[in-house]
C-alpha cells in the first residue's frame, strides 16, 4: 500500500495520514520530518542539509530525492508508506517515479483531499497551538481553556504566524502555482482519486478506505 496524500494546507491530510497509519501500520513520511531527523542524527546528509539551511539556501531537488530514497529503503516501509507533502513539484514527481522503479516498480495511489480556499482560510485562522507542547486547538469547535491555557500542559495557546489570514493566502497561492499541477500529472501517470474534504473526518476516512 503506497499512497500520496495531496491537498492544500489545512485540508486535513495530516489527520487522515494518522488514521491510515493506525489502521495499516505503515509510516507517514514527510520531507520536513526526514530533514529534521537527518540533522538531529548528524548523518553525513544531515550535516550537508544543516550547512545549506544555515547559509539561507534551499535544499536542492537532488538532495531531497536522495534523502527520500534513503527513507523509503528503511524496513518499516516494506509493507507500504504514506507520502505527505512530497512531491511538491513536477521534477520531484519525476524523481520519485525513478526511485520507485529502483525499489521494485512500486505503484502509487494518489489521493487528493479537496476543500475550497474560503473554508481552508476559515479553518486555519481559527487554529491555535500550545507554545509549549504543540497541542492543536480550534476556536470554533475545540477551543482552549479560558485565558488561552493548554488543557494538556498548562502552556500558552497562541496563533502561529503561518495561521494568520495573509500568510495563509500566500501559502495557498504557492500551493496553486507549484503543487496543484501534480493533480494533472498524476491523472495521466497513476491512479488518481479525489475525496471531498468538507465531510466529517470519519466520512473522509471512509472514502479513503474505499480507495485503498
């Protein structure tokens, strides 16, 4: 079972990935997590990435693909994996296709979780995060305790800069420009499916399970 979850920020990809992980015992793989792990473990690649980031440069496509390939070769990926937030661009998708050929001609199912931009902005501007433990809240249906106190650790619950309306609109514009073309790419190259992210979490997951 090899899955790519596509969708703009705030559509609920992370939530669905965790549900798939729990049901099928396959890892969720995000390039951000991989990069942080490589840096923390001080691997050769990690040191290279750290030096690039500290100099203010972007990590190259080639290096990202090398790191992803290393991760997909790990034993916990033998029965499948969920790619979340990767690939982001057509060149990354082409590179991933080559990696999957080398790993045994693995076939992907690509699932887009679709939510209108207005709803994404509403969801993300309502989101709050504990500055101490990272617990997520929503001011509409899951607010923190009075005084913006985290019910888990007692920390301060704040709105992150990337959850402010102007930042979200910028993130959506970047997504539409760079990542949305992947939808047409995977319609032509692989098994592409679309689910309605406006449903309840449970209903979205039921749709995902039918696809899987």
